[in-house]
C-alpha cells in the first residue's frame, strides 16, 4: 500500500483529492493517511513515513493557501503532481435535526467564507475550526440538535450525520487545486507539462517585469502568479509562478538559466503532469 | 468626535492602528468604534454611521488579508490613507497563572501562525478565534488558570490579564499595514503619494507583463502586487498593485488611461499619503 498523507480527518476534501489523484494514476493501492497539520504532511514525506503528501494550493474562491506555499520552500520536497477537486459544501446536522433549529455552525474559516451568504440567511453563530471533517466529527460527538457543520456530503456518511442543505457555497463552481508532494528526487506522477517556480525580487516592479518577460519572451504561458512576503524582511516578497511547460522543454530550461545568471534566487519546486478532468480524456 | 470603525474588540492591533493614524493627522478627536466583522466596518462607512474605517491589508509575515482585498472592490468606498503598526504578540493569562501551567491558547489563526515556534515549544493546544483581543477577553471571562491568549500587551491592561511572555512572534520585526477607508468622494488624509489600483487580466502572463510594463515604462515603481481569484470564474485572477505616485502625477494618469484604452477593467481604489514612522519625520 502506498501511504499518502493529507491534512484533516477522514471525510475531508483533501482525502477525496488523494483518492481522485491516485485512482487516476497507476501507483497501485493507496492508503490515505490523515495528518493533524500541513506541517505534519511535509514532515512525513521528508522522513519517509509517507510516500506522498497531498496539500491544497489554492481555492477558486478563497485564493491561495499561504501556509502550503511557505512549506513548499523546503528543499527536500518536490511537487510531483496536481489534482483539482470540486468543493460542494453541505450543512450537516444530527439525524432528526432541522435547518430551523440550528443555532451554531462549525467549520474551517475558508469553508465558512465560501458559504457566507447561506450562513447569513441562516442567522446561526459561526465558529471556526481547523478542518471541515473535524467540524462534522465534533457535531456528531457533541450530539446537540442545534449544532451543524459545513463539510463535504461524504463526511455525513463517515460520521453518521444528516445532510440539512446541499451545495450551499456562494459560487456554484467552487474548486480547490491540490499539489502532490514527494521527497526529491522521486519521479513525477507522469510526463512533465507544468512547472512551479519560486524566485525573489529585490525591487518591484522593474525586476518583476523583467523576470516575467523572461518567460513571456519565449512564449511560455504562466497559469498563475502568487506573491508571499519574505517574513524576516518586511515588505519584500517572493513570487511563485506556474509555467505551462515541463523542465524538459529547452525554452523553459533556458529561461531558468537566464534568471539564475542574473543572480536571482530561483528554485524549481517541481515539474509534473497537468490535471485533466475525466471528461477531457475523451477529447 | 470622528467615529472610526475597526474589526475586533478594544485592545486589538486594529484599534492601535486607528489611534496611531489619526493622532498623526489633524482629524480632531477620534472615537475608535469596535465592529464584529470587516464587512461591518465597510457597511458602516458606506451607510455613513462611521466617518472612516481602518482595515488590515497585509502582514509582513502572514501576507495579505484576502477578505479586505475583496471588500475593497465596493464602488462606494475608497482608500484615503495607510498606517503601519508593529505587531508584538504577547501571551496573556490570568493574574497568578504561570507559563508552565498553560494547556490551551486562544487567538486569531494568523497570530497563532506568527507565534508557531513559541507555541510548539509551549506544547499547549491552540484554538482559533476571530480576533486577538476577543481571545484575551475570553480568557478573562472564563477565569481558568490553564488558558491563555496570544494578543497585544495592551489587551492585558484592557481585560485585567497578566503578561506571561512578550514578543513571542517568530520574526522579531512583525508589522501589519492597514488602510483607512472612507465613503467616496471624501478628501484623502493628506497629499496623494501612493495609489492602489486593481485590474483584471484575461490571460496570464502576456497580458500581465504588458500591464505591469505600462507602469515600469514610465518609471513608476510598484510597492506591491497581489493576485486574487475572480471567484465566479475558476482560475482567472484580478491583480492589485500599489503604485508609488499620486493620481495627480500625469505619468500615472497617463498609464491608467492607456490601460483603460486597451479595454481592461481597471479601478483606482484610492490615492493617499505614504505612511511615515515618527522617526522619519526628522529627516
């Protein structure tokens, strides 16, 4: 069994990401391993107790998960794959509870934010927790009919809860993109088509425009750009870009080399196959 | 009295931002008004129950506050000033409690993240709450010697707590930048030196490089660039930039006009004086 770590409790969207990604590949039987924190997932991969980890990168509504981006800077870990999961949030309560009777709703802050309009109409107190499935577990354990959790419908089955409302997120098409990570140098989960790169920029924007031009000039498309503060130096940033090419593409290798020559701190986080929905396979 | 809204309870860093910004200006006597959510601050400014609002934009360690960036898209509200506050986190407990006896620590998730190394050594359970001062209030109300809050030292005085440890954040120089908002068209809090602009980009990066070049070509510096998902269209983004010039600068007016001519959706969020530390005034 290939042990693949994810943050959260059974029934979490991250667990679904593990199953979806590895069912699509040929890694053999997979054992999803729940971990308490993102850091625990990275530690497990680094120390070899996990073959892979699956961590969220960004949500189409909430934006990037800053903690993941910071942890990806660890030199001993690479991105080897990506997977996108549709995030349909549901309101889960005890068997026999009713929507009208709910006074308190637990969930992860990002899930609460995704369902803000629904929750505002419901008028219950919202209370943040570390993950959605953990909130469902808590509702089941506390056994109070006036409490509910925002979580995946599948968490209802895991914890014996009832679905009080489905697809309660404000934007119907809500998706989260996850990265599969492995200890370097593991082979990626398929032929490289996309590459994640991080670089520091001394002075925005002259330097940022030049760095981005290095890719644009070669016709290399960026799927995404994200800035994160350096932390120890207030108001300086590093930039993460996803380039739509593998590191085996001579144009991309050339662009990275040029940025290195210019004395920039630049790190390739990984080169991996692009996620395809099952419906795309036919095309 | 000028009523200025902020998110949080008395003793919050946001309250300090209100006092710091308006003490430096000449808006007369100021009444800081605590609000439950960021949205409540924006609503109050929009509806005229608040003359100004002060909301966090970014922390030098944790990064941007996504919710603020999304709320800034409201057409009836403008950025009219900025202020930077040093965020020294402290661990606050009941009078007579000791560091060794703390089993549970409450605070805002970003504050908990800022103090991750200290809290890992402490080995207590960490529990997220909506704000730091609210966590201090809760510790005081529950009256248990094994509970503590991560908050500003000034919150200890507000809620009658004891400082168990000071400056517990991982990066010593931790700062948060806040925006002052007002209903448009209010005059800014001084001569415009910095301008916040948001624009949509259809295809990254060609379009992003061209848009950034529009500023760079005119020698206009960007202090910051931030991306946020469009929400209703997965994996499309809008970009926020802070330009180091006022909208009264013909070069900036020209750059914005060029971007508009190219058919981009572009919005000027506000033009306002740059924040200066008191030590800079002498220079």
